C-alpha cells in the first residue's frame, strides 16, 4: 500500500471479488486500495479518532466495517469513500469485526469481553430521490462472551455459526 500509514498496520481485508485491499492502522486511518483501477488509487478514510484494529468487507464488497480503540464501529461505502453510519455501543476498545456471509449480520468484539450482534439493514432509496443511504444496523444482541478481550470473530460459510476467540485462550461457537 506504498507506505501511506504513519504507524503500525494492524489488519488487512480483501473484498470477495479481490478488487479492493483495505488496511487498518495504529495511526487511526483506514486505507482502501482499488486494485482494478489503471492507476493504483488509494482512498484514505480518517473517521476514527484512535487506532483501528479490525476490518471486514460486506459479502458483496460494497461496504467496509472498521472497529477501533475509539470504541466505535464505522461502516463506509467504499465506492464513494463515505462514512454511512457509526455504531457506538461498546464500553471499551474494539478489536474484531465480521460480516456474516449472507450479509444479514455484522458483529463486533473487544476489550469489554462482549460480542455485539447487529442486523445489517439494506439501503433504502432516499425519500428525496438522491440515492442517499437510509439504511444502517440495529443492535440485536449483546452477550458477555469471554473472560478476556474478544480478539477474533469468524462466521461459517452458511452464516449459521459464529466463532470467537478471546485473550482467555478459549474458542467458542455461537449459533
């Protein structure tokens, strides 16, 4: 990514079509490289106020979710490089984020030892006809998951099971 981060890179994500590569950094930036453009084009998303630890593309590759030490999950439209919404229910740093393969759920976890499950809402046409995002996500469940920080979240390919791992060295399955 040509060294555009000013500090450690903490996570990488590739969209499902391998068109985009995103990186998250300790410098509070998210960089998105469009690998399909003739001239390598990088978008810089600077909406977080602290280190960005995790990234996940939506299954169709149009949205990118990021989680940070600023205790927020942010969702971006990667075509436009625009912040769509912020989810701020966490009580401490967030380390992990995952999108279910069916696109229905977005989950996060971190230092507060909890997993939050959001229903990812689909975009609705703008009432003014401008094609603006009117979707978002609704918190559906929050569960105390581990005895230490939640470090990683992974869905099975059928979206039925979520696996989590924490600093407590335990892998858990959630249906």
